[in-house]
């Protein structure tokens, strides 16, 4: 290569005219850090840091900060000379020697105070090595510079870092004839610069209401409806930030919870055991036309909408508004707290007033309720927002809501709403029961639950109807009524008569009481009967009502002895009352030798519970049927006879007296008897141990409470049943001798066999779990059934006895993971992992476990870099559980962090091997149609050989369900952009993105991805084509691979097969199938 042809050098001025001969800044970044120095290692740490990167930018990179103090400035710069000239080219014959390249690199820092253009601090950091006499042209110049001075900045300050790279060189001319050299000549310099500017803003955004500059009713945050049945759409306007400008808005929607301790609503608290997440969160970029987000709640409740307003320096202000969402609840009534007239008689159910007073008081205390609002305390006061969030610097609990930005407007406010059981208003009306209800005059009572008023009349037969209407805050209403009747006069009652010992009455032993009783105003709805002896002993009390006394208005038209009350013409009553009584109510003892006269005291009540009494006497109580009458059992039958037993049945006798028991006596021909005590209410008994060729006599005795025995009944049963039994014995002997009894028994046994077979084999279409070919004896592939989920047993269940659970490793939401020993396969004991359900696992948990077992046994298979599924166990106590490969080292993430201070050549080689093994495992899963969805370093385990084993994946989650994904918790920092709201549509290409994140974790030794980007901001940050910088221990080839994995469009990313092929080319195979990364920075350790 000839110099003049490639460089186009103008000899007179020594200027490199070729535009390609420029210095290139490959990398330039800086980090401001505040480090807390402490003798205690646990407290010696970076409190916060800010990272700026101007690589490949044509304009200054501006980074805003709201922190005040910094004590470490780290700067990195990589510079390269952009030319193929490396000093080996052929020089012209008039040039003795020459050299071009980087001759200088530096970083100039300037501190500008309070928006001024005059720097108060200028300092230059220079990279060592290059100079005009020592240009660098064939290598990358790397400068890592730092300062440790305390830096104190104020709001509006700027700290500007200018990264400069200068190219140039020299030549030594000579006389082409004599060879004499001349003085060194230098080429003109070419300089490239990049700028990082740190700006500082400690002032939070402001709203125009604070400065009284609003012009169009701008509000910090508002809702068009704070009581709604529709979706929630928060809106805002009027925010500004003078210095760093408002950068974004973020809206959170929380479902409020009720605090029993403080009697108010609040947002869920962050505790040591709970870190609640909002029901909805959305980030909104600042645009001329703000796109306000909409949230559709799924359940009734009070929701808190919190607006975060952030400037570019991350200074924030917050505003809050409340909304009650409910489209399902209703106002109902509680029967245990009825609406009633408290001035009326309580014995009438508060419906009849008997004191003649016109004043009434209607009460409906706790009668109406909106159960949803009351149970959820929707209208309770709302607490002040509990400040939270600390940034590690000067801001502690900075997420707080100032009182001027809290909600004191509308219907749902901090102050709550007065209510009773969710009711916010009562209305009251009254008129005659028969009047037109369309003309009701409603009176607004606010929240009063009583109403006292004076009526125009209180005469007997007068009535008034009262309405109460309750309204909740949504606008739902419920009406209820009560009627008050007036009657201060007592009913009439005539002399009663008795008809004794009816043949057909209501009771087994009936007599009938007849008398006339009437009340024209309120009727006679109740009659009480009391039976009292001559000496005053009360034998029995009885109440007659409803069916005994009341008839319908239609039936009353056809009955001459009825009438309808003046107060309520819909209620009609019998004027002549015929009431059956049970003779047993007289209470005469079975063995009583004398009986007293009994009096029947009759009390007749009208609707107002005013009454009159009459009495009738029964002189000869013994003449009543059922009195001192008692009987034995009747209608004896023997429905079942066998060779050595029989079953006897009977009917119990009717009696006024209490049976205590039954004794059954069986006597053979020799006079030997056996007695059996039978339950008093039994109607059958089986006697065994008999001789088929013998004759038996049966006696039955019934014992009553007073001690008497039914002897007469015994004789009749004995004689009659001897003949009956003899007939059956003759038949029994005949069957026995002819052999027919054995055939009959065979038929019976055959019937029982058929029944048992029917129980054993159920309907093939049944899903109950009994349809199991494993039990049927059919020679097919066996499977188990559980709730519709089948576990394939092509891999047979492991014996429970072969697994010993040793120690608990960890436990999660549904399961427990144990370290276990497996004693199977005729091998030495093997350490494994047992993944079991918790003790309180429900059917759904078992279904999920069985689904995973199916997935691993039929879909996953076996691969060197996928956690191996050993099998499963059916445990009667724990249910099904999985047996998996045990990895001694634990998770890759923990291994990386634990070894962060031990990085050397061996460790670097190991990182490349782990990256390769992970790619091979993912390629295998993808080839089997498995999408991981959760690929991260925490879901990769390492065995004792430090071989990666992929885990943490499972069956396709709810792939066939068309529901929302509000309950899915997504690790967004590992997730591809298209899956940050839902993993339903995850593909191999989204796993490729996650693999790129895993590579970044590996080569950063376990750092958290996007450490300087908040989760809610990440989608927009990535959409703007931002990506993470190359990690510290990564080379260019793997970083290029990461960036390929992070292509925003999924179809532009490589698949795992392509990645696997590309990585394989970077490795060389060694002995024992080991592979080694080809890199000049890694030593070959195969020797």
C-alpha cells in the first residue's frame, strides 16, 4: 500500500486530507456516586449513583438528578484511530519514517453554578500513553479515570464532562539522493468530542393553583364521577416544572381496605410480610394531547386514584381522588329488625294500638341495609396517605400527599359520608291503606330512623298505613310498609258446649269444644285453652289460631257463621268456633283410682290482644276415650323365614300413655324360653339361632310409664300367633327337606353377586374417578384420573417407600421442596429433590401438581442442561409429588453474586461455558415446543460440576382461557417488550430476549438488570431503543449476541438454534467432550 494513494497527504502543510482518518470514541460514560464509608462492612456501601453514557451520540447526553451530595466520579473512555494505517505500509522514498494515530485523550470537567455560564471549577483528566511522538494506531486506548473529592451541588447547577480524542502524527523526511534525514514534521490534529452533562434540580413540579395562575379551571386531579357504575378515568391539567420540565405522569388505582383498629379506609399498607400492588398502574408520557388512562374495576369498592407527577430529575408531587364503584349492590331489609309502631301493643307484633291515643311512633331501626356498602365500610372516613418510598439519598418517605392535593371535593371525600348501614337518606309517608299510593306525600327525614305523629282518629276499626323509603349513595332505593290498627274494646264470647268421644276427630281420642266468639273491629285470631283440675293443677295448655279460626274472604261468602273485620276486610273469621281437643290432655294416670273434676278455661283474643274468658267443666273424666286405656301390639306378621331365623313385624297401638319398652319371648316345644328387649318404637325384630324342625310360641309384652302391663293383649297375641307360626314352620320344614330352600338361597346369592359387580364397575362415561382401566384388567396403557387430569404412567410411579424426605429446602405459596434420598433402580442411594404440596392443599392444588407431572413426563423429556425429572410418587397423605434432580450449588444468580470478588481467567472461562450450556438447554426446550416464560439466572441451577440446569418452567398457563391478566405477576426486567403485560402469547423469540438478559446477568456477576430504570418506565425506555451497556466481564462477541437478542421486533431476533450454532463456533472441543472458548484473554486450561 502506497501512502500517497491512501492518505492523500498535502506535503506543504502536513494535513491529512482523508476524512476517514478520524479519532473515534467507541465508549464514553461517567458515574456520579455517593459512597457511605463505614468501618462496619455491612454499612460501607454506595447509597446512590447516576450513570450517563454519551457513546455514539452526536449531541450532549443530558442526565438530571435530584441528589445533592457526591464523592466519587468514575469515567470510562475507549478511543480508536479510524484507519487501516498501522505503520507497516510502504513510505515514499522521501520519507524516512512516519506514524499516525491517537496522540491524546482527555476528559474536561466543568461545574456551572445556578444556571450560570461561568464555570466555578475546571479540571482535566488525561489518559496516559499517547502523544504526538507516540501515536497509537493499532489498538484500542482504554482510559478509566476517577475522582474522589466531595462534590456539593445546588439546584440549577450543571456538571459538564467533555470527552476528547485527538488524532495526529509525525514524519521524518530524508534526501532521496543522499539519505540524509531532516527535522521531524508533525501533522495537524483532528479532534472528536462527546459530552455528558449532569444537571441538578431539587424543586418539585408545581400546580397553577399554588400560584393562582390557573386560567381554565385546571385541577391537579379530578374524576367526572366519584360515584359510578362505569370505568374510572382520572384526568388532570395545570402541572409544570420550570427547571427540568415535567417528564411523565403515573396513575395508580388502589382498592381501599378497612381498618378495624382506626375505623377508616386506607390504601393497603406495606409490611414486612406483604408488599401490595395496585389494582391498576399506568404511565403517561407528556404530550400536547394527554391520553388519559381508563380502568374498569371488577368488583364493588372504594378506589383511590393517586397521580404521580415527575420531572426529568425524578422530583415528584402527588395528588389523590376517591371513587366509589358499584353496579351490583341493592338496598334490602333485615327481618330481624322489622319496621314497627312502637306505641302499639308488642303482643300484637306492634300492629294494634289499644290505648285510644292518636299519637303513634314508627321505628325502623337497622331495618334497611346495603349489605355490600355496610360490610365494606364504603362510606367511612379515609385516612391520610401513609408516606412511603425512600431513594437512599436526601428524600425519605417522599411519596406523600399534601393536604391541598388530597380529596375534599365531591361526594366521596376524606371526611366520609354519614350513613346508617350504607343508607344515606330516609323518606316517610302515610295514608289510609285503601288510598291511591300514587299520591303519597314523601317527607325527607335525612338519617332519622323514627317518626312520631298525631293521626286524625283513634276510633275502633280505624287504620293507617306507613311507608318508609331508604336510599343509598348510588341511588338504589327500597320501600317497606307497616299498618297500624286501632281497637280498644274486648271481644264477645258465648257459653261453650262439649261433644265427647268423637269417632272422627283431629286426634286419636278426640272431643269437641263449641262456642261463639266475635270482634267486629279486629276479629278473633287467637284462642287459648287451659285444662286445670279441681285442686288447681294445670294439666295442659293449647293455642288455636290461623286454620282453626280464620277463613278467606271468598270462603266467608259461602259460610253463614263468619264475618270480616272492619280494620282489614281481607281477614275473615269464624263466629262459631268448633275446636277439637285431645282427651289425652286430661293427664289422668294409668293406675289412678280416682279422678278430679277438670275445668277447661277458654280465653278469646281479638286482633288487639284484648280478651274475654269462659269456663266449662268435665265431671267424669274416666268416661273419655283413651283415659286409662292401654293396648298391646297388633297385626303381627312373619315376612321372612330362614332355616334358623325369622323376622317378625307388628303395628304399635294408639294410647295416651308413654311406652317404655317391648319384651319379646320365644318358647320352644320343651318349654324353654328366650327373652329379647326391643326398642319401644320398633315395628320389627329378627330372631335367630332356631331349629328348623321345631315349633315355637311367641309372646310380646308392652310396658307403659305408669308400670302396668297389657296382659290381655299378651294372651291374644300368644294364642293367635301359635297357629300362624306353626303354618310357617311346616312350610319351612318342607323347603328344607325337598332342597328348594338351597335353590332359593342360590337365587338370592346370585342377586347379591350381580349387585356387587354393578358397584365394582361403574358407567364408562363417569368422571368420578372409578372409571380406571388400571383396575379393570384390560391389557392397555394404564393411567390415573383425578378431576379430569390424567397422569401418564408410561413412566411408572415410584414406590413411596423408595423416597426418604430428609430436610426442607424451601417452601412457596403452594408447595414445599425437600432434599430427599431415592433408593430405587437397584443403585446406590441418590440425593434428589421432592416437590410436594402443602398439608392444606385443596383439589385445585392437586390438579395443578398432576398437570405438572404430566407435562414433565410426556413433554419435557431429558437433556443434560434441563433439570431432570426422575418420576413421581402417589402419596396417600401428601397427594402426588415430583422427584427431580438435585443441584448442590444452587441457583446461578446466588453463585454469581457469591463469587463476584473472585473473577479470574478460570472464572471467566466458566461464565462462557455456563452461557453455552444454557443456550443448549433452551434450544432443546424450543425444539420440543416448550416456551419458558420465566427465564432468568434465578431459574438456572448448578450441579457440583457447575453445569447449568434450566428449571422454573411449566405447562402453558391458562392458554384456553379468555380472561384478563390483571392477576399475573410478570418479572418485567427479564421479559420481552411484547410480554410485559401478559405472557399468554409468549414465544421462543420472547425467551430469546430473556436469554440475552441472562447473558447480561452472567457477565455482570449477578447484577440486577436495568438497575437505574424503574420498572414502570422500562417499556417506554426500551421503546426508545435504549439498551443496557456491555457488562464488565463480557467481550464484544457476546455483547453483540445480547443486542441481537434485544431486537425490539420479535421476528428480527435469532432463534435458539441459530444462537446455539453461533456460540458453538466460538468454542473448540477438548478431551472428554469438554469445550473451551476461543479468546486471547482466556488461557487454555486443557493441559
